[in-house]
C-alpha cells in the first residue's frame, strides 16, 4: 500500500512526536527529515519526505485493518 499527503507542520516537530508516540507504544522508529522506517502494532512501513510531501509505503499490516484506517492514522501522526 502506498500513499502521499502534504505535511502541514514543521517536519522536525512532526518526526519527534511520531518517534515519541511509537516508542511509547513499544514500536520502532528510525529516520530523519528525508526518510525512515517505522514498525508497531502489526504495521511496518517506510516514508520519504520531499519538501512538504510525505510518501508512505506500508509493507506489512494486520489483515483485518482496512487500508483507509491505516492511512488516516498515519496522516494524523504526521499532522498532515
């Protein structure tokens, strides 16, 4: 699953919040202001940022969670 969205907040602030939230829930986050990877709650993926556009690739997800739900949650995490 792949999707993109426009980031509506500071990249550094968004990434720090995401890292804290993912770490707090026992997940893994490794990345910077250009690209990275994340894993948690059965979801595994990567991102790259080009200007204000965030490109997300999900490579693993629980079968019962709909793509739209995952997309919504990730956009919410990034503040897009």
